[in-house]
C-alpha cells in the first residue's frame, strides 16, 4: 500500500500559536524573536510523520521533534536533561529565518499539554550572525516567553528540570552552569497538565507559513557523558532504563521525508546521546 504523505496528529495534539514576550532593548526584523511587533510562531506538541513507525514502537519520525521521550510509564513527576549549547551557522542565502530549539519538558509526546524550558538559536534571513535566547512555556495556558536578561552563548552547559508535584503544580528550572545564571518559573493559576511523558528534544519551530528552516547546529551533545551533570531522566531514572518505553525520535522533512535531525543511540549510561543536524528542511 502506498504510504500517505499527510501529517497524522497524535490524539489531543493542537498547534500552539503564541505571541513571544520580547526584550525591548533588542529590536530587529519583524520576523525575529527580537522584533518590536510580537509575531506569531508555533512550537506545537510532537507531530508524527505519516510514514513513521509511530509511538507504539521505540522509534518515531516527526516533522518538528528530534531526540528522546519516555511515555507509557504512568505519572511523570520529573524530567531532567543537560546539554552543551551548540553554535549555529547561519546560511546567508537561505530563503527565510532559521531556528532550532533545545529543551527539556513534560508532556506533548501524545498529549495536549506541554511544560518545557530550554534555549533557542535563531538566524535572521540574510544574516551571518546567530542570536541565542532562553525561554519557557506552559501550553496551552501560556504562550512561550523569552527569559529576559538570560544570556545564552555557544559552549555553555545547561541543565533543565521540570517538576510536577500534581497535575496543577509544575515548576520549570533552567540553569546555565557555565555562567551561574538560573531561572525558576511556576505554572500560571488554573493550568492543568497531563504528566504523561518526559522529553529531551531538539525542535524545528512552526510559523504562520509553515515550518521554519532548521538552523544548522552541526552536532549537540546531551547527557552526563558529555556534561558531567544530570543527563536525560524521567522520575529520576535514566531514559534508557525504560527500554521499550523510551522513544528515539527522528525529525524528517514534511515534504520529502529526508532526515533533518538524527539522534544517536543512547549511550551505556542511558542518559546521553548526540544530536546531529542533517538538513535545513523546507
């Protein structure tokens, strides 16, 4: 049977339209995260590619996520990960803005809520100079927010943790262990999360006209083997210890299914892997 080429959404997934909270001192193009006007972007939950093996197996393909997730193990009370911030290489001849997000979170793998925090690399169209940001999100109750005055530089070592005391009590913690910067944020009043999955993810943002080009970050190390800090864990246990409930996610082009982000296999410690950029996408 011929494989369908339409996007298949996991039950309960909705696209996230959000208005970026911006730093007024860094205004640029209207297509930028640092724009004076607040543009619409999407960082939706995982979107499954139609020819993927799907979330019922240990490998999935996605149009926006790459990395690892743990799901199907009951209530997730914590997710943690560490990574080395990769340097983005801007393609000045690219047809549009290029972006790549790196984050740790709970939910979104097969649910309609996401609680996440991480970093973002952005290359404006025509620019050779990448910009870096720290951010957090409580979806769908609150749009993604840029963390003001939190400087992000290539080579910095980050640790992020999401703690879920209950379905209505989440805390996001982001630490830059290189500079000593730290940020903590609790969920807004009335927010309810599913607590169904834990993730260490590289993401291709979705804009009003489709997916942004994936900024070239070459490769990015995740986990204890590379950071000497807490690697990718769910409920305090290494992702790899969950065996068939730990899902390797490969990002593919929505049109050609060519690989865009490729995670390596988890290392022997079960918390570490290397993300490799393969292509920019659409």
